[in-house]
C-alpha cells in the first residue's frame, strides 16, 4: 500500500498538531496568564494578556488595578501606606500581593516559577 | 488506474491509528497539576497564606477555613493592644498599678517572654508598649510622619518585663512590676504564637503537609507535594519585584522568622524610622537592617529575631547562644550578612556577588 501525497500531508498536519498539543499540555497548567483579584465580597479572574484597568470594592473603598505588558499592579487604594502600590507590578505564577487594610489580594495562578513555596522576609 | 474510495480510506487507517496513539501518549504523559491548596486569611496586620499539600475535598476546605478564621479571631481578641480582650484588660490595670491579675490563657507566653527578656539582656522586652504607641506603630493606619521629641520618649520610659514577678494562688496568677505604667505589646512574639495555633488547627483537621506564612514569617509541617518546602529569603533592600538572596529547604516543624527595618516605618528628613525600638533607648534599633532565626519554636524564633536585630552583628552570637538559637543571620547596616555556621551550612546562596 502506497502512501499518497494527501496522506503525507495529513501525517505532517497530525505531527504539527502533536507538537502544538505537547506545547500546551507539557507545561504547568497555569503559566502566569491569569490573576485572581479577591475582595471581601467579590472575586475577579483577570487575563494578564489583555491590557486593562479594573476596580474592585474593598473594605475601605475601591482599589484600582492595571494590567499592562502581562503584569498586574495596584495603582490606587484607599489605604494609608500604599504598600500595595509600592510592591510594583507582578507577572510570575505564584506571586501574591495585597492591600491588607482594604482586604484586597491579588494572586497569579500557578506554582511559583522560581521553585519557592514561599518568600520569607 | 484510480483506486476506489474504500481503498483510500483503508490506506488511511494506519496513519489514523498512529495519530490516535500519539495523541493518547501526549494526554497520558502530560504533567499532573500538583494537588496543593491555598487559603488566605487576614489577621495580625497582614495577609496569612496557608498552603496545604495533598488532596482536600470542598467540605474539608470550607471547614478548615472556618476553624482557622475562628481561631485567629480569638487569638487577636486575646492579644491585641487595641481591643478589650485579656491583654487589653491587663494593660488597663498595669497603666495605673504595678500589680495585676493575669488571665490564664496569657500566662505561658507572658512567662516565656520574661525568660527571653532576661536571657537577651533586655533586647526583647514586650513592656515597651507606651513607646510603640508614641511612635505610632501600634496601629498601621495611624502611623506618624515625624519622630517624637526626646523628652516625650523619656517621659514614657516603663519598667522592664525582665523584672516581672509572677505569683500563683488559688485565685490565679498575679504579676508584679517595680512600677506602674507598663504597656505590654506582643507584636514581637505573638505572630509566632499565632502561627503555632493555626498549625494546631490544621493538624487537628488531619493535615500533615502544611505551610503557614504570616506576611513572610512562616512555619511548616511535613513537606510540599513532591519535595521539602522550599523557601526563598528575600533581599531586604530589593525594591519592586521581590528578589531572593538565598534559598532554604525546611524540615518538618521548622519556623523561619525575621525582623527588619523594612516592615513598618516612615521616613522623615531622609531618615528611616522603623518599628523595632531598642528597649534601652526608645529609638529605632540602628545596629542591623534585618535579623532572621530558624527554630522549631515559632514564638521563640519571632522574639529571638527581634532580640538579634536590636543586638546587631557584634552581640548577636552571645545573645543567640543565651537564647539557645543556633541558626540565625543578621544583616548589618552596610548590607553584609553575618550568618551562624549552622544556618550557613543549609543556605543555598543565590547571589554569590553579595558581600558576606
């Protein structure tokens, strides 16, 4: 039985599909593309690949977050010390930041890429 | 001669089977997502991250979260200087009197704190609460922007907890100090005790592989999903995205606590005024920028890191020995790491260019 040109093409396509699937499934499921923004009463799932600005209601008022270049950062929050804003932009899986007085936390889905279970400070 | 449609289809069968086999191979060998659960609680002025390695059903998750929240709330009521709990009531009495009854749940930690105060030669002293209030570090949201005047500081000098005397009777335990006016603040030790209590809740719920991380201070039981709990020690001077300067694999039951000038502070005229006050002067300690202790006892690790921060690198070895702590690190004001041999042997240096 002789393979025809169309069969060869089909095989090539299958191998390409295979490569794509390996790329998709041989990675950790969460590679830092999704952030979970959690407030006292609501939870927002954020796609970090899409630049956007969002607001979530906290215990003291609204916190504002901005997604840019695959990273998420607090840009405004009603707390006094603004530690959440000073903590900068977060893009890596497993990263966490929070505005503690306002009860708003941000965590990026997935296991930390640096191999740590926690950062001590 | 053109082949029939059925011949063509038959010719495709091996290729189709091959494709199916390859797809099945990819699916079956995909890396499994580790069974790890994370719980977040607010308390002790920080975000507490609880990680549980292993499978957990929804009902257990909800029950554990409820029990942790209840235990944390009770702990905070008992130990907060801003609430009318056991410590609040003791402080109200000690403000006016040199002697006061101590509520039974406070007794063990108060006695341990006195022992640590004496062993550290007063470098850890929970009776400096009036100074902590004066500096505005009692409440994170009411921090001041200028330092208090020297005469305000000297006016609020209080008796040291090292001099506390406990007396037990049928009525309970009484504590006596040389003078009235002490205000106890367990900010330098209570977080360690709270972490121990949260681990008790998790252990009682049957969880043997857990990490409780209270704003960077943490203790572990068991191990992570497929290896020991691995912790990065953050560079205290790294701005923005956190950078680790060393890594450490923790054994079951170990706690890692730090005290640093980066935790709570304000800046005035280019000077950083932080919350770790020297019990000898009432001023922020100036001999170190961070101190870290690794020990099985989280409350001791917490208090000892405060004592070593105040002690600075020169006195740290003697203070650590007096506290029976052998794994510690102090980072001096020039950023140089002074690490005990027992801890150095376990650290994985991630920044070999760093001094020390």
